[in-house]
C-alpha cells in the first residue's frame, strides 16, 4: 500500500479517536456508569496511540518499500479494530463477552510494535553524515 494511504488511515483513525473521546466526555458522561466510561476512554486512548503509530508507518514508508513496516501497520490497524472496537462496544452495550475478544487486539498491537522493532534492527539505511566531518 502506498505511504499516502497509510497516512490517510492514520488521519482517519486519529480523527475518529478525537471524536470518540469528545463523545465519551460529553454525550456519555451522564449516560454510562463510571466503569463503562473508563472502558470507552481506554478504547479512544489506545486508538489514538496507534493512529500515531500508523502515521509513523506512513512517514517511514516514504523512504522506500518495506514489508515489515506494512505488516506492522496492518497489525496496528487490526489492533485498533479489535481492541478499541470491542471496548467501544463493551462500554456501549454492556455485553461482557466482548471483553474476551479485546486481548486479541492487544496481541495485534504487540505484534505491530515487535515488527516495527524488527524493521528498525534489520533495516540498513543510508547513514547521516556528521556535521564535524568525522
């Protein structure tokens, strides 16, 4: 996928996280019990963290194609959908069985970060020249 598509997905995910956070803080404040509101806020927070990670993926892909970066981005997207999505639904519906799905999204997040680390360790890039001539 082209870097600009990753950047567009990052923007969409971040925008939705901001909207969800505002919705939770204003519209849901009196409609949900405190524990459900905390779950909703966790979903929005983790979505924003990983929207920023998608932004980084898009920027890094501008340097050239990298399969590990695309896999990392895909894992971040899956994590947003499964982790944050299941928490949003849990908070709004009260269906506790959704809590059993949430850890799968957490695993996707961890996989995405692991792939990003692997890319960072194994990628050979052009060295930046030092200003002191060394």
